[in-house]
C-alpha cells in the first residue's frame, strides 16, 4: 500500500473532499456553524476517513499542504455561502505540526486574501494535546492567529494535560469537550461530572463551550441543563456534503 505517494497526488487530483457537520446553539436551537472534516475518495480503497491518513500526512510532511487544501476549500465554500447571505463560520482543524510551521500564518493570510475572506468566516480548532506538544510555540501561533482576529477553539478538551495557568493565558474563545466524556455522560456518573466541570470552568474563563459526540436526546437534554452552549454530533447530524446542507437544514428546523 503506497498511501503516502497516493496522498501527495490526491491533493492535486481532487480526490479529497470536505464534509460539514452542523453545530447547533442550544438556547436558540439554530445551526450556528459547521465543522469541515476531510475525506479521501481513494480510487482503489474507497472513501477513507481522516484517521487513516491525517496521521500519515503528519508523519510525512504532507500535513501543511493538506491543511492548506482544507482551508482553501472551506474558504471557497464559505465564499459561496456568503454570496447566499449566510454568515455562519466554518471550523477548520489545525494539526500539531501546523502549529510549528513558521510559514503557516503567511499561508493562511494568503488564502484569506485570495477569497477576500473576513476573519469571522473561519474558526480554527486545535486539539489540547497538539497544543501541549509544544506549549511555547503553540502560544505564539495562537497569539498571531488571534491578531488576525480569528476565532480559536481548543478541541478534544479534557484529554491533553494542559495546566489551568496555561489555559488561562491562551487567547482562545471556546473549549470543545472531548467526545469520550460526552458519549458516556448519561451512563457514567464520572463522565457526567467531568462534562459539568468543564462547562463551569469554560464559563468562569469567559469561554464558550461546545460538546461533540452528542448521539441522543437524553445527552442533549442533560447538556442543556448543565448550561452547555453549543452541540455537535449524530443526534443533530452526521458530517454531510455541502450540497446537502441546505436541504438538511430546511428539513430539520
Ligand atoms: O470526520 P471524523 O470524525 O472521522 O474525523 C476523525 C478525526 O480526524 C477527528 O479527530 C478530526 O479532528 C480529524 N480531522 C478531520 N478533518 C481534519 C482536517 O482537515 N485536518 C486535521 N488536522 N484533522 C482532521
Ligand atoms: O475534530 P474532531 O475530532 O472533533 O472530529 C469529530 C469526529 O467525531 C469526526 O470524525 C466525526 O465524524 C465524529 N463524530 C461526530 N459526531 C459524532 C457522534 O455523535 N458520535 C461519534 N461517536 N462520533 C462522532
Ligand atoms: Mn475538531
Ligand atoms: Na474533537
């Protein structure tokens, strides 16, 4: 299997595509944005989920081209939605390696300039563990992104060993609770307590809090009672192609 050589070509050959997973604000019950999640339609192996190639891209220096492809494609979609009068942000995932790439900022700025994009068009998600691989470099990159007025989210929060002192200093806007806690919260009291604590911590730090991996109504209700701001997960919608987004939204609201 030569996935690596394939991946290099996949970017040029249009084999990658983005799915979008809606995020819903609990208070208004409205879609407040989407997360872009990459897929690879491989000519032999079929549709590959990101778990199978994002790590590979990170280990082979292909992550920066991949990230920039994702950003540029999300910006193209965002531009189209802007033309339709839709101003809701698309979230894009950055990897640990991206945070250490000194040219990333310039590339991001270049991509934004190409599309005439406004800062609020895209939000960036960075996992807590990626940040902790190099806390100093991460702080610098996040500060620089913040200077561009970007909205920043810490992804998979609760699994990455950041200290509260570090968290307080990070220029982020929201925390996304790791889905391992969310999927278990109605069956496991410990997970429910962690979810409630993260929501309280986030609000005490003036951060918005997102729960991902929301799979059923009971979990959704409990998150509402705990004061969670935004939810994402199969209970709302799986990640879907952009062309299906409008129909899905009309059907579900
Ligand atoms: O879409 P799915 O739930 O299968 O995604 C699996 C993992 O891959 C998630 O952790 C998600 O954050 C990650 N992922 C999806 N798209 C991207 C991307 O464009 N860049 C990076 N770095 N990670 C992504
Ligand atoms: O970037 P992040 O790791 O947060 O990406 C979210 C991942 O979780 C994607 O791979 C997405 O397809 C997946 N996912 C989204 N909603 C749910 C859900 O409700 N349950 C589970 N088990 N996985 C989900
Ligand atoms: Mn994410
Ligand atoms: Na996540």
